[in-house]
């Protein structure tokens, strides 16, 4: 079931998505379109974070369909404009 735009659930989910994709190569794809390139070799800890991010990215796109396909820079601006500069704490 989709999450309502402007809701606290949207703030939490989008904030977690932004945090999860920081410093990951897969974090540069549009929301819902991230994937793991098998040609990229990652250290085990980064590989696990990347796998988790891709899975979460696809979940977020289903829950926030109004944001699907938008890129990180646009979603970070969307987040700041609506919820301020601080990401939620986990």
C-alpha cells in the first residue's frame, strides 16, 4: 500500500533511503532503478550494504510511487524543502 506524500512515514522512509545510499555506487540510480553491476568488485562489507540498498530502493519505489524515477539530488532537495536539513535517526 502506497504511503501518503507529506506524511511522517514518507519522511522516515525517504530519509532512510537517502542515508542508505550515501557513498555507494548503486546509490546514483533513480529511485527504484538501482542494480548491482556484476563487473564491479566490492569489499564484503560494501557488497552487503549495496545488496541491502538495492533491495530497499525497490521497496521504497513501491511504497512511494509518486517519487519513483527521480534521482538522488532531486529527492534530497525534495526532502530538505519539506522536512528540513536533518535526516531522521535510525
